[in-house]
C-alpha cells in the first residue's frame, strides 16, 4: 500500500470516528468530570466504558487499515490517554487532534521500517 493511500485511510477513519460517528452523549460521557457522572447514578455506564468503547473503535480501524494487531492495540491505549488528557483539560482540542495525527504518522513510519 502506498504511503499516501495509507495516510488518507488513517485520517479518514480518524475523522469519521472522532467527529462524524461520535454522538454527543459519548463525547460527554467519556469524560470522568462530566455532569453525567456527578450524581453517582449506577444505572448510567461509568466513563471508562464510554472511553474504552470509543478508543476500541479507533484501534479497530487502525488494525483493519494497517493489518497490524500491535498498532491497533497501541492506538486503543494512546487514543484513550490522549482523550483523557483532553477531558482533564490538560490539552486543548487542537493539541488533542495534533497528538492523534502524530500517532498516525508514527504508525506509518513503523510500517515503513
């Protein structure tokens, strides 16, 4: 697969999963500080279920595009860490997206070795 094609596929998958298909409830509920979790409602899923499922979707996309289970699992972990950092207000949305794109560039670099 050509580098440009791989980069395009990874960027499209990221945009679709992070913006187009991420419902507002997931964007809010994956944040541990969200008001959705403030009242201790045990019937509402905990934040880590939302974060885990969101990150797993991203990892699955990386795996399907690259064919690398290692990169897919790495994406699950890194996506969760980066999003948690944004939810904790340690990074801005722009920094969050830049870090996600740096991960994709790293995956491409790894595959070129």
